[in-house]
């Protein structure tokens, strides 16, 4: 991989990681158009590692919230009265909601990095989940603020985060939709989506970095990987701020037209033989 390819992929990751449009789907298509081999273990590891840049952006953007929740959680471990605070409970909700993706992601690693890395899967995910997003916006009452979040909310959204392991679905698309189905308002659903992303993406990036170092060195290279990770951090930070402002006033349905159009374009490229599915 050269530095131009790394720059492009870093930008794609930074823009799409937290928008409900599927970063994995976009990276899969972009890597294919750039002539990279999707079944190369180094490319698979690269795709997971550069997400770490985006997750650092989340940590920095929400640093005040994270510190507040961490302090509340720590105090609650030793003081009974502190356990009555919403921040203490919310911290436990994030931990509990992160368990499903940890289990499914680890057990399904071979499937995620293998058969699911297929552009037809991306097409199905983009178009199919758009229907779910549309329904979520129509049926969700959006009358519950973040302070009303429960353990059940976190577990439901955490389970739906597992569905996003299918390329094309979108982690944020799945989690925000789940939050809307639980009647959370859009900002509350989006913020919880971000908090649940921190342990999930950190673990995925760290795991790939530790276990696939030789694959990166043998194919993609660490310099392009580092460049793409830094770029994804810078772009993701700006994207987070933009998305939170957007959902405060607009429906996530604004992304549906783009998702469906992209799915149709990819299907057209596959049918005409411009790109191969794997």
C-alpha cells in the first residue's frame, strides 16, 4: 500500500465510522477499487486497526463525559449513596452493553474477515438496513432523554451492535436505530452509540495490532497503517461534532437515500464486472 492509498482510506474511515452508512462497506469498496486484495490478512487487519484513530477521536471528544462516568463508577464501587447516581448506573450500562459484541466479534472473527468481506453482502446490508432505519424513525417516539436510559436499553443496543458486524449494515446505523426503537431521542441514542463504540473498537484495533503485526508488515506496511490511522482520527473528530448537530434537528432517514443509491451503484459495478465481489 502506498501513502496515497493510505490517505484515501484514512479519510473514508474517518468520515464513515460514525455515520450510519457503514464504514466497513465503504472501506471494502474503496480497497477493491484501489486494487487491494480483500482476502489478504494484512488488509483485513489494516481495516480494523485504522478504526483506532476514530475511537481516539471519540475518547477526546467525550473526554469530560468519560471522566465523569469513570469517577462516578469508581465512587459507586465503595460508597452506597454514590450508586444512586445516574452516572454510576450509566457506566455499568456501557460495560454490559459492550459484552455481546465482544463475544460475537471474537467467536465470529473468521466469518467477519472471510466470507462476509463480500461486496454483495455490502449491497444487502446497505439496502436492507435502510428499511430498518426508516421504520425506526417512523415508530420511535423519541421521548426519552439520556437520563432515562436503562440496562435493558443498553443490552438491546449492544446486541444490535453485533448485527453491524455484517458489512453494509453500519454500527452506528444499527445502534441508533435500536435506540430509536427503545424510544430514546436521537441525541441520546447517538451518544449511547458513541459510548458503546469505545470498548468495541478499542478491543478490535488492539487485538488486530497485537495478533496481526506480521501480516501488516508483510503486505500493507506499518507506515501506511499509521498514516491512515492518524488521518482517520482527524477526520472522525470533525465528523462526530457534525453528526451530533445533525441529529439534534434532523432524522437519520436523511442517510437512507445515500445508502440505497450506493447499494445500487455497487450492484451495478458487480453485475457489469467492473469489480469482483471478493
